[in-house]
């Protein structure tokens, strides 16, 4: 039985095209995918549901991805968080400081992202 089929991933992304691409690829891999269109909606989802992994854009309206990473790690430190950025080193270092498990640059290469998700979900958390 494939363990991966039981994992639920929250994807927080304000760009509908990027969100649709990530959802399509993750659903194809057998993940249950829940979406949020901004950081505020994402935080509400994290408060009300449990996820195996969170993927968040860094630069978003209302609540930034850095705020999302910080809140997730404060409330549910066991959940791995992947932060995605198209804005270079400054948001990247901010996400790392807030304990994102991984920071990925846009454009996101889906094969690489899927490998990283498998690794984050497959290894026991420290």
C-alpha cells in the first residue's frame, strides 16, 4: 500500500496559474490537496485542519508566506513547510529564518518539488 496516498498537502498561492499547476501535479501523484488563495486564508485552514505538509508562496497579500511559515512552525512545528519565492534572496532568507524546511525559487520545477515533498514526508521528523 502506498503511504503517499494518505498525505494531505495545503498549498497557499495567490497566482491562480501557479496554484493550478501545483495542484494538478500533486493530485496526479495521489496527494489530497487543499488550497488557499492568500496567507490569511491559509492560516485559517491551518488552524482548523491538520496537514502533512504546507507549501506557501512568500510574497502574497494580507499575510506573507513568511508570516505563514512563522505561524505554522509556532502552532504545529511538526508540519514541514516549503516556501516558494520568485523574488530572490531577501524573502528566501526571511523564510529560512522563520524555519521553513525548504525554500524553492520560481519557476518551480515540479519534478524537483515532488522529490523534495517525498523526502520531507518520508523521513522521520527530528
